C-alpha cells in the first residue's frame, strides 16, 4: 500500500480544538451573564438618577427667586418666567409653568415627595419606589 502525505487532524489536535471551543463558549456565557447583571443594576439604580437630578435642580434654582411653597409644589421666578416644581400625579418629579402648562420630567420612580419652606430655606424630601429616601436642601438668596 502506498502511504499518502495528506495533512489531517490527529486525535490530539481534535481534542485541543474541542477544548478551545468549549472554553470560548464558557467565557462568552460568563461575560453575557455579567453584562446582564450590570444592565439590571443600572436600570434600577436610583442613586445615579438622584445625583443627576440634584445637580439639575441646583442649576435650576441657582439665580431663581423663591415665590412660595404651596400644595407640595415649589414656585419660583426665573428670567421673567414663573415655574412650579413638584411631584406629578404619576411617578415623576417635574418642572412646569406656574399655571400648569407644559412639563419637563426631571426624575422618575418617585413614590412620594414633601416640600417645605423655612424662611428662605427649602427642603425637598423624596421617597423612591424602591424605598430609597433622599433630601435636597436649598437656601435662596435674601432680597436686599
């Protein structure tokens, strides 16, 4: 019989190829599970939303004039506009015109809010749907 010199997989090479493929599938599965856990964490992360909201609210209130706190809403004047800030009937904290026209949601997932005023200091207490509680305190400038 004549021996051919054709290249072929040996049993050892075949086993190594199967080991590499199965290892790759296991690594892919673990990375997918890790990504899914991170996506789930970020989608329910009220802490990040709170930090962004507090920065936006601070910027909104900076340079504004305190009009009043009434019916659990904060009424302010800014650049000739009268605005109202407070929790809506749904689950968001929003900014609207003082007369109720238009709205801009600032924070979602809010279960309840309480806004109080002590002189020129306004305190906003928020409770999220997951039980997280946060407070925002802002001191308006005194009028001269």
